[in-house]
């Protein structure tokens, strides 16, 4: 006996969904019956992903820009009539020690990773409340809990995302909006592969992949993140609110 799709006819926005974890989440949501607004600053990439998903639409959006995030939510509501799920996923990293990070680089990382999540919550929450409740699932990082050399601006932003998650959970609980974050360790997406050589050079390690294998056991997969995002959006985690769900092969809770 096959079970009913977990997200049948739910309306979801996923930001940063042209590739990587966002794309995997959009695909997993569509496979569970959701209608997805595939959003990214890379509008062409978003269109390509949306074209392959039943019922999906694409929307270009730079999550740093309040008017664009507001317009993104309005697009979902005007096209589908409601919004049930928001996944603030868009993110970028800059790899350098804090003392070699310029203010502009700091602002770039914190504006996408932290301001962007604030704006997604700020504009999506009223629409989700109007739909009778739903879910906001920020993609934070295990660096919200444990430091990682060379990505201090990223980690600070992700710690801020965890704090926003907790505040939003409490403020929105009475409106039946659950807010839970996902905190992955290293997943082998472009975010990681594009910075691998910088980690090797600046940390003086010959093989970043070998360090990952030793610390995490292996890279996590985008599908593993997406399956947790499905579970959190499905309502089955009904007593979880303001929580950070760690996906890290055990690395943040072990010394060796
Ligand atoms: N890959 C990992 O190891 C890992 C681990 C923990 C957390 N995360 C988080 O998961 C999320 C997705 O990361 P990923 O690994 O898929 O990265 P990725 O680089 O593969 O994809 C990121 C996507 O975000 C989009 N984006 C960038 N700036 C944007 C902006 N201003 N507005 C809208 N979209 C924008 C990019 O175009 C891209 O499609 C990020 O928040 C990242 O911090 C990733």
C-alpha cells in the first residue's frame, strides 16, 4: 500500500533553488505533491529547475533586497492563492581568516545569509498566517554551533539564523506557524567544491576530502537535507519549534 504524498497541494517557496540543496529541496517537495516557487538570484537557473517540476513556477529574487522578497511572496500568493511553506535557503560563503576579511566581504556574507533569512520570515509569515498556519524552515549550518576556521562571517550569520529561528518560533506559535532550522555540516555542493582549494591552501592541508572523511565520515548528500526538509514541512514534527536539526555525521558532538 503506497502512502499519500506528505505535502499534497501545499504551496512552498524555496530560495537559492537553482542548484545545490535548494534544488534538492524543491525536487523533494514536488515529489511529495507540493507546488513550488523555485526562486534564485540566478533567474535562468531557477526557470530550468521549475520547468522540470510539475506545477512549479520560477521567480528571480535577490534575498538581500526587501522589495524583491516581498514581491516573491506576492508572486506565490497571486499565482497559487496561498503560501504554506517558506524555505530560506540562499547562502554564500567567503573563505578567509577574520583579520583578512574586508568589511565589504563581511557585509556580502551576512546580507545574504542573515538579512536574507530575516526578510524571508518578515514577508512570508503574514502570508502563511493568512493560510491558517504552516512552516518556515531556514537552512542554517552546524557552524551556528561549532566554529570552523576561515568562515567566521558565515558562521556568525548562521548563528544569527538560529537565533531568528528561535524568536520567530515563539512569536508565530499562536498563529500555527512552526519555525525549525536545518544545520548541515559539509555537503558536496558547489558552495563547498568552489572553496575546497582555498581551505587546502589557507589551512595547509593536502587533501580537504580526506579531512572531511576523517571528521564527518563522509560528505552528507543534498537528498539527506531534502528529506529532513520534507519531514519538517509535513507537520509530522508537530511538537518541534525553534529547534535546530543537526545533520553532520556526528562531527559537532565528538572530539575525535
Ligand atoms: N553545502 C554545504 O556544505 C552546506 C552546509 C551547511 C549549510 N549550507 C547552506 O545551505 C544553503 C544552500 O547551500 P548550497 O550548498 O546548496 O550552495 P550553492 O552555492 O550550491 O547554492 C546556493 C544558491 O543560492 C543562490 N544565491 C546566492 N546568493 C543569492 C541571493 N543573494 N539571493 C538569492 N539566491 C542567491 C545561488 O545562485 C545558488 O543557486 C546555504 O544557505 C548554505 O549556507 C550548505
